[in-house]
C-alpha cells in the first residue's frame, strides 16, 4: 500500500504515478487484438491511449476527495475533450473506486467500504459518463437502463449487470478478479523486471482464457467470446512464451481477434489488465519499470 504520510499532495502524486504507469504500460505491451505502438485501429492509435492516460491520471488520483461517480464523469469528459473517442471507459470505471480507497489501507481491505458507500448520485454521474463515451454493443435492459435516470446506488445497479459484464461483476464481487486473481497472476518480481511487456501479455492471455471477454460477447456474442478464451488458453498450453509453437499461436490469435472489423477486440480484458497493474503498483507488490523500457519518450506525463 502507499506509504503513510502527512503530505496529502504526495499521496495524490503517488496515486497519479501508479495510475499513469498502469494505463501507459497496458497500452504499450503488444497484447493480441489490442492497440499498441505497432498496431492501430482505423479510428484509434497508440498515442490516443497515452493522451488519455495523461488527462485521466490526475483526476482519478483525486477520486477519494471528489467522489467515485463524479470522478468517472470528469475523467471521461476530459478524455472526450482530448481524444474525442472512447479509449478508456472500462479503465476509468475500474480505477475510480480502487483509487478512492484510503491510501493507508491495502486495496483488498478497503475496497468494500468504498463500494458500499456508493450512492444514487454516483450512479447518475456514471450514467452521464457512459452516455458520453458511447461504448458499443450496450443494448437495452428492463431495469435501470442507461437511457433513464438511475434510481439505485451504483453498486446495486452494477449487480443487475454482473451476469453480462465483467466490470459490473467486479463492483458486485469486491473486485475479485483484480484483487484475488489478477495481481497474483502477474508473477514474481524477478520475472516482471526481466520483461514487463511479456508479463503483461501473459496476464492478458490468462485473464482472457479464464474470463471470456464481455466486450467481445456484447459485439459478437458469447459463443465468440468463449472461442476467444479457448484460443488464448491454446497459446498458454503451447508453452507461451518459450516455444515457437506458442509464438505462432499468439500471432494467429492476434490476427483472428483483429478480423471482422475489430469486433473481437478484447477490450474488457485490457481494462482488467490495467486495473491489475494499478493494484500491484499501488500496494507495492511490483516495481515500476525504468522509463527507458518504453518505446517512446513519455517523460512529459
């Protein structure tokens, strides 16, 4: 956890650094099916994600003071002002409550208090943010639809969506994937320092294999999401990253995910990766890598 200090500005800056690095490293690692320095979408490029990280990190770092719902909205509004597209709605939804945990308490001990304290007002701010980001494949539901004004606290609404959306399930479960699975799946410190990009790709594969991506499910159906999970597991089973067969299967998975107009983009998995990285950095389970490890000069962050 962040070291106890009397300097609130230092605590906020520590959080900002953890948030920014989590966002930047997730975007930089060449994860299959996602944007990275050498892989763009027709309407999104790597620099869009870095600009998004730059604007949301200081806002998310003040979630405890500002409130989770308002922080979500202001981070998405700032992203739209700078990028004009949805680069980080899932990331913001995940990081806002995590960043709001008392900095002197480990995340797994403090997250329930934050989630149980979410209000109807938080839900209203979150609804505005989601409408502004306009994510694909949302559809309509009979209770607490995004087109209406929310009438329940944000966590209760997330529970209603937990069976169809992994991010909602994290709110409902106390961030069980991120805090009880993902952080540990990152591996030991030596492996991280030897190859942070490879470790992030590995985490992405493990998460996609274990938890079928719900963005893929929304856009292409649950059968396709489960097929993507099987492909990810096949890469791991082939001995990734140590065997030629696993590298071949990773390239094939990347090509398959990028087909069909990027409708198989595992965006929810990428959001989970970012949250896992933030949690590991914030609770001092992993060190930040050297700036020189990144392919671009990001020192103006």
